[in-house]
């Protein structure tokens, strides 16, 4: 995790001058960067990486899909322009129900005590990520999206890599081609690019509206699994996908109540 975000931050900060981005930090910028670092990256991804030692990836996807629910509730009280409407909240709930249907078979894996405990802890991830996103929306005006992503990821890389070296050491690390390729994929395609785009969009869309992209992840996973891994597309998957799409449509078309 530390290496992933350190590499992503290094790449973004190297590219910053080519996009005319100047590092200008003030009290508001550092407040936003620190909130983003602590909640979006350190706590959220730290708990996710720890929990996935026991929690199946499908179940983890369902638990993290509560993210739009927490964003909607938090934005309602923190962001004056994003008062939650009943129709908007209904769309968020429908989308979450669709994700739950898609991965409903993984619920049976909650029977183990370690999985149940790790799953409970993992619920803190979407809560923390919601705090980070709403914090960026509230304090991130005027700060370039590239810096909104790069600075918190760089701080996360520093904190987490130092923690890993202190508590985990370097034993058992094998720099084989496959894990190294996976690391750079996560750093560049899974972090540097999408988080910069996400924070760019967050300046232009409502936080609740943008958070709905999390419901698209399981649909993409199902399509990729069917095309490249010969995974079956069952009626359960089709029904869940339909619910996800319906929820996204309802939530994104609902107008926010005036402040």
C-alpha cells in the first residue's frame, strides 16, 4: 500500500510542471490534504488491505458499496448545496441493493468469526472515504485536482511505507515480475489517473452524484469475468445489474434540495 501511493504521487508531482501546476499550499489546502490523507487513503485503504486477508473480494465490494450512502448522509449536513431528497436517497439504496444481489452468494462466508469481525471493521472504510470526499468538496475549491490527489497520496506513501518497514520488515518480499507489474498497475492505472479524474469531477458534480460510480465497479467486474475468465452470468447477476443501473439513474437525476 505504501509503495502503491508513493509511486503514484511521484509520477503526478513529476508531471505537474508539464501541466502548469504550481505547488501553492495554505492553511485551507493543508487542512484538505491532511483530511484526504487520513480518511481517504491511510485509514480506508489500510483497513481494506488488512481485512481482505480474510474477507472475500465480492463481500468486500458489497461492504464498500455503502460508500454512496454515507456520502449522501454526510453531504446532507455538511454541504449546503447538497440537501438530500427522498428520491435521491431512494436511488442510492436501490443501487446498493443491486450490488448486494450480485454478490449475495458471498454472504454465506460471514459465518466464520474472523471473517465476521474483519467485515465489521471493513465497514469503517466507506465511512472514512465518505469523510474524505466531502472534505475535498468542502475545502478543495481553487486547488488543482492533480495536487488534491498527489499530496495526500505522497504523505500516505511516506506514513505507510515507514509503518511497514517498522512493523513488518522486508522479509518475505520477492520482486517477481507479476507482483511488480501489479504494483505499478495499481499505482498508475488504479491510483494516479482515477483519483486525479475523480477530484476533477468532484469540483463539477455533487458529491453524492459522483459517489454513485462505486456501483459501476461490480458491473465491470462481472463483464470482465464473463469475457476473460469464463465466469457464468446468472439471473442473479442480471437482476443485480439492472438494480444498480436503475439506482444510478434515479439518484443522478434527482435534484438536490435548496440550502
